[in-house]
């Protein structure tokens, strides 16, 4: 199995490669014979028909409709002007305009590299183009009584894997796109995608099927895939992160890889980018973040591995809520200076909520750890902090 330390993932932009391959519509096109993928115009909508094989080898046909004008406008949003790669006058005003164009185009600047911002792309397109797919996946599984987390992951993988593979242009609609197709482009325009394009689509779909904080982008040289927080089983490839194990999901296709199964391009060395779609309701308490203060006491973990210990260091008595699933909440009172162990039923995380002055803070918390509640005078709210 593979062990890796989390790093910021950068998509390297090779300008010489960009200049050579831009003249091609696509490269390395591959399609499974059973797949049917088409779209047509019906009134004001694109109508998409897609037939693929699910993870049980059964043919499924999904149909979707998307408003034409809205889809065109959304597609136009992605990409940065080619002028961004030309020499420019480095003044504060120019830098500000360039930063705005970068953000508006769903790109990000990492050092000297200008790269598609995959998390921003997912956040921008997921509600309209990914949620309907997620809903059909749940519907399909519910019809056979198979709707659970693992089945959702497997079916979502097959949906994306069966989309024909092809490498798109680096420049479309007079914008540089880094060779990435957005979800509406895959679904309504091109009907194919490469590894990074299909990974973005997959993450967008999966963000409605599992907790988005359980998702990672994984980059290896010349390839992009994803990983999902899960308990690995024998034979699966996974990464050991500080908040748990993440099993890989290879969705480039057109081969039908199972959850945790390595693809041909996998070599083990990777950089990791946590999915951050910003619509997430719950804060992730990272032990490496400011919440893990260097001068904090060493973590005195609760006795049970499924328990969370919370200590009140706010200087006043507190009322807060804890939930195992973010839906069923239990209210608790904790006196100043006291601590208490909260037990979860055979799961490694739960949810914490506290409100002050009509401000509500929500956190996702992990078992076998100790947290403490403090008062944030600057923001006039309570904070949940993590003992290192």
C-alpha cells in the first residue's frame, strides 16, 4: 500500500506542449462498444441520452435536459484569455485585473503556474450538471435496495468511466483551458473527456453522494484521479492521511476499474489536493491548521476509539449540539472547566454545532481525539479547537 504526505497539487502547464497540441480537436479517442452518448436540441433545451454499463454489468440509460442559454453561458465562464501568457506591465492595477480574470475563469495562480482550479470548477458546475446525475444514481440503487455509500461510489465510477476517453484542445472559444473539459461541455458538447476532466465530473457527482470532505484530487505525473475516505479492504490501493485512509478511484476509463483498483498510469508517487467546494456546511478541523496550536497540551484521547472528548475552556457554561449524521441532533450543557466524552456508534466522526449572537458555527469532528471550546473575542463567537 502507498503512504503519502498531503501536499498542494499543481497542474503543470507545459507551454511547448500547449503550442504543439492546440491544433488537434482531440487525441487518443477510445470508446466502449456498448456505450451510446448523444445530445440534441429540443426547444430551449439540450437533451442528453447516455447508455452505459453499471458496476453489475447491466446497461443503464440516463436522460437529462439542460437549458441551452444557461449552459452556453456557464461554458463561457471557464478559461482565461490567451493574453494572460503575454508580457505585461507589472503594476498593482494590472495585477488586480489579472487576479480577477484568473478567478472569474475558474483558474488559480500557484507560484508562476496558472492552472485550472478543480475545486472551483466543481463548485461552479455541480448544482446544475452533477446533481441530476447523483439523483439518478440514488434512484437506480434504491430500486434494487442497494443504496449505500459503497454502491454509490461504484456506480458513479462506472458512469464516468464509460464516457469515451479523449484529450481535448488547450484553447477553446479563444480562451486557454488547460486541456480540461467542464461538466457541461462533456455532457452537452463533446461527449468525451480525459482524466482530469472526468475526475472533476466524478467529484462533482460524488459531492452529492458522500460527504465532500471525504474527497481528494490525486495528481501523478501526466495523470489525475481521486481518492475517497474509506476503510480499505485487501487489494485496494489507498493513501494514509492524518484524518484517515483514502482509497483511490480511477475514473479515466474506458476500462472498468473497481474502487481501489490501480490504473495503468498509476506509479504510486502523487501530490494531493483536498476538495474544497466552499458550499460545505461543516468546517474541517485539520491537525496541521491553526486549530492545532503548537503550545496546546498533548492530546489525551478518550478511552474508546469511537468517542470524542470535549473540554469547556470558554470561561462560561455552554450549550451546544452533537450529531452522528448532521440530521439527528442532541443538545448538551457543559460547565466551564469540565470535559465530557461523547460516544458514537462504531463510526469515526460526528458533527458539532454551537451558536452565539445569532451566529452558528458547525464543525466536523473525529473520534479518539480531544477538542476544547474557547471564546474568540475578535469575532465574538465560540471556537472549537483541536489538541495536538
